[in-house]
C-alpha cells in the first residue's frame, strides 16, 4: 500500500539542503522523502518532487525489521539499494486514537536520514512524538559483492601462469 504524507513547518538551512531521502526496512517497507523550502514569512514552497525509487542493490547490507507494536523486532539482513549507504534505527511512539505504542524500524537509508529525523518535527513513517530518534552507522559492504584489489589479484596471476605454460 502506498501512502503520501505532506508535512509543513519550519526547517533549518541544513535540512533544506539535504535532498531526497530513501529508507528500506525490509519486507516491502520503503520510504522516500524530499523537502521543499522557501525563505520568507508565510511563503509557499514549490511542490515537492520525490524521485523514483532506485531498487538496484549497491553491495551494502544492514540488519532490518520493523514493528509498530513493540520496540523490538526480528532482524534479518537486507540489501541496501541506490544511494542507501547508512544503517538506520528509528525508535519512537506510534499514535493511534489517542493511545501510543512503542515502535521500531531498522534498515538501510541515505546519508541525511538521521539528521532529518533528529532535527525535524519528530515524525517519520507514522512514528511521531517527542521520543522519536534515529541512529545511523555506515552500512558495511557485503562480502563478495564487489571485488577489491585482492579479489582481482588471483585472476591476474592465473592468467600470467597460463601464458607462461602455453609459451
């Protein structure tokens, strides 16, 4: 199910320069966010444009899961996609009909996701309140996803050895 939410309010200059944000929490839960700013009192910013989702794996992975009824969830490894280079953990309260429950989301995100959540309105993907916080760490490159210099050494040596044997 796709939903669109538009929030209006004040933001810092740094938030306005952040650019699009995407997150992937696994099992089909993805978010894409962008911000449009104007710098006058009572102004109306340009319409927000959210770029299309980039679902191409980028060789990084994080532990991912989500729960809207607990501050714990069963983690699994998820593949980061596009510009998602950070592992993200968002915790907070999800409000529904006046009652609040603790919620957690863990997964991949783009560079500015934590800054936007921690400096923003305290609302992210339905989780909101004073306790909404995000922690980001660099997403590790998945083993075997892209050969480094050492990964290219063996094929090069094997090729040289084959040339010497055939000469």
